[in-house]
């Protein structure tokens, strides 16, 4: 029986279907061109977003475009390659893994990021369907990648709000639900300078302890509507994880003074409960360092680096603030500032 060239898979066959072998590097997406660039300044540090999709730049501007202050530092580069993909669905939340200085964010086979926290090298592979979900893109990949690299190189994350008065900054710390956001905003309404509501970033190379915060916005729990009438008509902000919240720009709130950076002159751990009498209790030296180290979300060399930096908090006066209502708490914080 005669066998045709087509049946034998002869690549020289003169047929209408031309044989085109796939190059190995094409399946790796290693030759993807990234012609689009935008420089942004999250926390004041220069970060360049490099991509092949303009929607990625728009999303990055939504996340980081509020920052105007520029620090002298090496530019961090975030590479984001976007391909068509085979699915029109947005992928699940990425799984995070870290081994020493290597960090991965993997949502599925087509949507993932790899970061080297030592060299601050990164690449993010995404599909167009993922990029079209702006909130998912910003929260799960752009913001995660940027703050992971900043946290590995120039700042150390602290689970703390920050307010200041008369040039003296106070970190407000405590467990989730202790009232950090509520009290920091109440202080801002009372004339204090607002820096952050829940997360502050300790500047690694500062001569004395200083933090940076997201002073452009405040996040509230829904229950805050009962405390602050200006929040009554505010709707819940869509969130991909965590408890429901209301996010409002400080420019739309009765906040007179904001500052993206502040010194750390005191550290206060909040303990709020219904029967509490307002009081400040001095805590032993080293308490803040011990607790902050226990809250670190890092591993390996990066974690050890952060632990050494957090030793700087050990000599800062640290207190426990027991309180029930906001007015008593603000009065005690005023005493702490003026009593120094």
C-alpha cells in the first residue's frame, strides 16, 4: 500500500498545511518584548514598571500614582509580561511560597510571579483576562511584588498605625480589632498629624527610627460609621481578602494635616475593652522588638535582616494603653507627647 508524505509526517510535503515547529524558547515566553515603561514612587522609592500592556501601567498608577516624594535610591524594576492565555476567567488568589531569598506567587500555570529578594529581580507572567480584573491585578500581583521588594531592600513592615504631634511620632500597635485605624483617625480629627492607619514601614537606613505610611488614605471597619458621621454614606470597598472595610482618601475627610513620614518617639500597644479605665502602663524595654519580630512575614536571610533592624525599637519608650472611649485615649496620648 502506498503511503503519502502527509501520512508519514514529512515536513517537506507539498500540502496546504505548512509544518511550523515550535521553538523551545517560545514556550518559555523568554523572548517577550516589553516596550512600555512607567516610573512611580511607592513610599517615595523609585519603581519602574516594564510591560507590554498599557492596562498594567494604568493599574500601577492607580496603586502608586499618589506618591510624589522621591528618595535617593536604586530603581527597582518590575517586569510584567501579558499574553492571551486560554481562559477568559480570572484565576484564584495566588499561593505564596518562600525559600530563603526566593519568593513565588502562583495563581495557575499562566499567572505567576517569581522574585529574588536579594537581587530584587522579578518577573510577572499574566494573561489578558487577569489584567482585565483591575482590582485582582493590583492587589495580588502589582502591589504584592512592589512591597515585597521594598520590604526586602529598604524598609521593614510594622503592623502599626502612626500619628504625631509637636513633631513627636507615636506608633499605635496591637492585635487586629484593637482600634489602630479608629484611634489614628480620631487623633487626626483632633488636630494630630496623620501618617498611617494599620501598616507603617520602618526606614532601614535612617539614623534614628523613622517610618513611612500610606498617609493618602484611611481604612475603617464598617462599625466606624457609628463613631464618625462623615462615613455614613460610604460604601464598603471591594477587598479580595481580609475583613470588610471602608477605604477613603484623606483628602475627602476632615483631616487637616498628613505627613508620609514621621519619627518614632513612643510606641503604644492598644488594649480596648468596655470596662477599661483610661490608663497608660509602661512596658519593659525590648517589648516592641520582641512583638514586632513575632509579626514578621518573612523567612531566611531577609527575616534575619529585619530582626536586626527591629532591635532599634528596643530603647524607644513603650506603653500599654487601656481604654474604652476615644476621647480618653486621645487625652492620654496628649499627655504622653507633652509629658516628655
